[in-house]
């Protein structure tokens, strides 16, 4: 992607475009420049459009881009994680937005392995502090016996009759691009163009076998729900010496019973009594770093939000910079009073009546 180009310009939108405008512009542009579009298709520009959308549709990335530009994003996410999608994987991006699949597999030369997607659920505090999780994924690797050929060692390969050795089947369909040539992998030879005379007994001629891999996934501190992490080369093994695909880990964060998250701030609700509200004082409140003392100012109102700076969510990958903890104060009205409490409240009501003639409240 040319560094100098402005992402808003690429999508043809203004800098204050709303989310749905961005999406709309992306769809329009992607449709126009998709490589399948015979008249206006342009693969390079299509990639730019995708990359621009990738950033501008993600509020966090957009904010960083607005303030610091592409270099800012690189500093935050690193080169490889700036975009959630691999540069070469257009069909993936495409199917995500248009619900269409475009499969294309070359019969000659190495093939890149497929990308894998793994949903990883982590606890609230693990997302705040970062964590390392072992994930077990199943991938297809080349069969060790036939080294991926699918042929029994010593047996020959013959040309596939379904596709005349091309490995792919072409079909013209009508879509909103107009006529689209859909190229799909030949189901008989799975794109190889050749079938084996005698199948490898180890993998039943598939050439690949399912293996289980355990990967340590390092989740950076401050990660947000729905974030996608990408591990280059940890996806399915490539074929015919091709590179492996990538592994995408999608983060899901469990709700916490006390804490909720609002951007970089952590919010808790704290109930206090009438007496505490009127008199003020110090109370203990839970925080992500354990119990902390909170100063309640005398006369605090229900709905007041108090703040403990620096006890919020750390910036992604930067534990040193944190948001704040916000404490929403609710004053609890007692609904069962002991005889003694009732007496005190009645006394209080009396004093206040005398003071201001007010009859509508205790304070
Ligand atoms: Zn085999
Ligand atoms: Zn075939």
C-alpha cells in the first residue's frame, strides 16, 4: 500500500464519516474494483480499499490513524497485525462481506495453506492483564508416508478425467457484478489435476493427515472483546511446498460480576448508606488490583461518579498507561428499619422539618 495515500480518500469519504457511511462506501468501492469485475476490477486498488476499510471500520484503529497516521498504527499493532487479513487472502475478505466464495486453486506450483480461526474465551481480568493460553488446533499436515502426494509409494499418478488435468472447474454465474466466472477446485482430484493409481494407505490418498497442534497464544494486556489476533504461519500447512496459512484467534471476554468495561475505563457500582452519603468517609472498593480505599465526600448524591485514576484498562500492549476506575454511587434506601433506627430517622425528620419546613425527605 502506498504510504502517502489517505485512507479516507481511498474510500472516497470525509474524515467525519459515520460507521455506516464507511461500510457503504466500502461495499460500493469493493464491488467496483473487485478482481472479478471484468470492466473496472483492479486487484491492487481492491487491496487498498480493503486495508482502508480494515482500519477505518475499527474504532480503535481509526482513532490511532486519525491522530498518528499509519506509522502510529504500526507502532501499536506492528506490521503484521495492523490489518486483520493477510494481504493475499482476498477471497476471505470478500466472502465475509458479500457472502460469496471464490475458490481458486492453481494446479501448478506451491499452494498456501488455509487460514484457521479459533475463538478463545478469556476471563475479564486475563484481558486486562494479558495472558498466555494454550490452544489446541487441528491442522492438516502432509502425510509422512507419501509426502503429500496421496500415492502409495512406488505407484504412478494419472491425469484426472473430470477436469482434464486442469485441477479446476469453471462455471459462469450471474451475480451483482454481472457475469462472474467462478473457478472452483475440481472435486475429483481436489485441484491436483492428477489422481493416483494406488492410494497411499496411510492417508487414504488424501495426501494430508489431521494432526493436533498445541500453540501458546500470548494475549496482550488491554485486549478488547472481539479483537482478532493473527499468527502468521500457524494455520494449515501449505501444499506442494507452499507456505502455511495464518491462525486467527478471536478473543471473547467473559463478563465479570463486579467490573464492566467502557473503553479504557472500568466501571463498578457501589452502594452506600444514607449515613455514609451524608457524613462522607472512607470505604473499601474492589479494583482490578485488589481492594482500594475510596474517599466519599460528605453530601455525595446518588448517581455521582467518583474516580480512582490509573486503575482502568491498560492500553493495548502497554501496561504502563491505564485508564481510570469509575465508581457509580448509589445510595441505598433502607427498607427495613430496626426500632432504634426508626427512632433516629424520625428524630432527623423532625429536625429537618423545623429547619426548612420540608416534609418530603430525610435530608
Ligand atoms: Zn499418504
Ligand atoms: Zn480433477
